C-alpha cells in the first residue's frame, strides 16, 4: 500500500483504540480526534457535555457527541456569524443571541462599541458554567460585559413570549436540529424572530454543512423565503465542521443590508478597529457567492 493508504489504515485502526474520540454526528462517516486529556464529561440533564484537550485543535467542546467548537478554529464561525450581520447593519444597538452558551459569539459582539444591549438566551446553564471554566478563551470575559444579559430558557419560547422586545440583529448559534436544537429550525420560531426584528433588522442562523446536511439549509431557506423580503445564505470554512463549507442563513426585510458595498464595509470595519483572523470586508462580500451545488438548495 502507498504511504497515504498506510497512514489512513493506521488512522482508521486508531479510532478503535483507546486515546481517540470519534464524532457521532453521522452514521456512516466520522472524524476522530487524538485526545491528550478528558477535561470533563457530564450530563447536564439536557445534553451530554464533554471538553477534551486534543493534540492539534486545543480544547474541543462536544454536545451529545457532536463537535460544537474548538479553540483552534472557533474564530472562523464566531467572526462570520457576528461581523457579517453587524457590519451589514451598520448601526445595531440591540443584539439577541439564541444558543451560544460557549460565549464565542459574545466575545465578538462586545467588540462593536455601537451595540448597547446583548441578550443571550441559552437553554442549558451547564454549557455556560462549563465553558467559562473549561473554555475561557471563547468568551474571554464577555459574560462580564455590562451590556450582556443571559437568560436560561428555550430560545423558541423566549422569542414567542416577549412580544414587545425588538432587536436589530438576531443570531441563532444553535446545535443541529436534533434534541433541544430542533425547536430553533421551525417556521414558527423564524416567524417569531421576524416579529422581534426592528426596521432593517437581520436574522442569521447556523445551518450546517450543505454537502452532508443539504436538508438543513434547504428547509431553513424555504421557510425564510416565505417570511423575509430578502433571504440568502453565506459560507464560512470551519475545518472541524467536517464536509466542506458551512452555510449560515440570512433573512431580512431590507434587501439593502445584504447589498451593502465593500467600500462601505471597509469604512465601517476601519472605524470599528476590530482585530479579526478570518473576517474582512472582501471575505464578507465573497461569502455570499454560492457554489452551484449549494445554490441549487435555495428556493426557486
Ligand atoms: N457552534 C456550534 C455549532 O455550529 O454546532 C453551536 C455552538 S453552541 C455550543 C450551541 C448551543 O445551542 C448549545 O449551548 C446548546 O445548549 C444551545 N441550544 C440548543 N437548543 C437550544 C434552544 N432550543 N434554545 C436555546 N439554546 C439552545
């Protein structure tokens, strides 16, 4: 066998040997992580939670056996699900995060000085407590920002309850549509998010990896097309969200938000003086260019 085949055979064998953790998102393919140390494992009553220290990716958070975030590549996802809607909006004052218990979204949002109020609604307090202790680099103190308030409840219930609350940007940083996350992929939830958006508001959502989870994006985009004047998806390349680019859903009743020019984005980005490792105004605009196999998932 060639060197490559040798190493893949060795890798495959290793996943059956102590010292590796195999992600269980799919029934027929998996990625494995060589574990340096299991920092913590517990059942929070809502989800099985684990944080492992790994050889190459730093600390990795698993929920119900699925990679949620890793220290090494979390910047990609957290920068793209915050800076794209916030720089597109340009004057967001009130931001709602549904999910996001690891605090990575908060860390990026608090860098926007124009934002006056950030509400994070997380169903599982265990994730917040746990991430503060075992993954402090993700929130990087953002939970202590005076603009941040945290509510521990189902995000679907929250947006259905507070009829008077409005937000300029709503970010759905959910798990996949299984277990408690399923409630965050319904048309009723998206309808309630739309009603919580102020004029020109933007809803963005985590919609999985279309190459392996095409239905997740197709279903959300079909619902967005029935609710929003402007709906689309944009892409972020997160190495540990296995299977190619990750899709992020976009819905707004103001088409000009998505059409904001690169020049305007550059001016806003320069004025904000935010250091990033993935987001740039050019990447922002390019992220909405969808390859054919993803474009075909969008409603006609
Ligand atoms: N970056 C990850 C991804 O793309 O899969 C998501 C990270 S974050 C850890 C996902 C969070 O969503 C978890 O903390 C989970 O507890 C939370 N969550 C799941 N269902 C929820 C619901 N119905 N309401 C609020 N939070 C929810």
